[in-house]
C-alpha cells in the first residue's frame, strides 16, 4: 500500500433499504455529516426538491429515478447550509481539487465511481506508480459483501483502509464537468424560510414540466406506474422491470416529504403554517397507502441482494389503487402549496 495516501475516516456503508433510498440525497447527507454540517437526509431531500419527485420512463429503466433527469433545486441545499457547490470542467483540475477537498475533510460527489452510474462518494486517494487512485463509498458496496453477487466482488488489493473503501475505477465519474460536485467552499447561507419557498416552488414546477424524450413527470409518471400494475401477468413481467425500485423510490420520497414539512413547522406564519401542516398530513397518507400495498422491505432493499420478489396480481392491484388515490392527493397538495405561495406576502 502506498504511503502517499489521504482519506476521510468513518463514512458509513451506503445501501438501499435503510430509509435513504435516493443515492443522490443519501450521498449528499453522508458528505455533509463528514464535513461537520448538521442536517438530515430528509432535510436534504426537502431542500433539493427530490422529496416531491415523480418520474418514470415507459420502459421502466431504473435510471429514470436519477433526480437530475428532471427539474429540482439542488443548489438550494448549498444555499441553505452555507456552501458554494461547484463543478470543474478540466479533468486535471478535478483530480487536484478532489485531493484538496478530501484533505480538508469533505468527500467528493460523483456519478459512477464504480459499477452502475449511481451517485457515489470519493472519500480518499492514494498515489501509486505516479497515478492518483481514488476510492470511496457506493450504494453497491453491500453487494460486494454478498458472495452471491460475483459481478461486484472486488479484489483485496482494490480495497483501502479499515473502512474497506473501494477503488473507483470510474473516477472522475460520468460527465464530470456537470455531475462531479465539490462542497468544500463556504458561503453566507440563506434563511431556512427562504430555502423552503424555493423548495415549494419546485414542488409545483416538477408536476408542470413537459415530458422529455424518455421521461414522464408528475401525473404522467403516476400513469406509467398505474398502467403497468394493471397489466396481465405476461405483459407485466415483460414490461415492468425494477418495479420494487420504482415504488421504493416513490415511497422514500413521500416519507421524506412529510418529515421535512413537519420539521419546517414555524417557518411560516398564520394560515400558511396550517396549510403546511395539512400538506404534511397528505404526504403521510400517501406514504401509508403505499406501505399498506407492499412492505417497505420488498421495495428498494432488494437492490442489496440477488432476490427480486414477484408481486402477485392481487398486490399489483392494491398498488394501482393506492397510486390512483395518491395521484388525487398530489392534486390536493398542489392546490394547497399554490395557496401558500400566493399568500406569502400576507404573513
């Protein structure tokens, strides 16, 4: 092992099925904690707008759940927490700045450090034979501990530190000029109240954006899920791949939404505070309907293993019914939030 090594100790194992199922927000929350910034996963979900997300592809590809495929307010996280989040276009500068950031105790956020293009954290580096090798955490690390996942087994000489950080053969990531992010510069934060306004505006915009070449948003995304769960067995098994991941992502987002909104109690005054509480109640109802249709443990958690539970026709019918009810609740939510935004000057 090279002696020219620098790393941030103690970044926990990232994985699905532990209430942090957005790899983007899960990585950001872990990064902020390592940097000594007090926040929660749910707050990151709320500030970024990911908690309002509904996004799907007609082919049910799991990549549809990457929030950056649609509208969100990522910058709002840094603005609220006093960080100037930035990217670099030159690869040599990315390598140099990544080492500086790690040396200062702040991991680097990127897509596709290793394996599939999910969000990951570079937590360390080592100079070997004149080349810098970066290593860190991915949401696939738990699969590396599972002997059934031979495709993700990592040689011992590609595992670093007692934390068993894994070599990032994909560094500096997929589209580094746009998706490799640095969080090591401080700035004057905006108020949490102002950050809430930005998030609520994004909540409206997310459901008003037009379909893209591949992606459907908002109510259209709900319709993709509902149509799929209403298919007969043969068509369902042919079409609806990664169903556990899609439902788990929505379940995770709706849970984070009501937790975030309740944490914002008191940021708004008068009737708007009551409207915010009602919005949180609707999101909690949406969460419970999905849980009543399928246990959380059978959603995104299955990405940690080779198992892929087959959902019966009865379960799929329950999911379709829950999604139809939730789609109507989403309409109620947006009526209330528009009312909040229209009355912000009255507080």
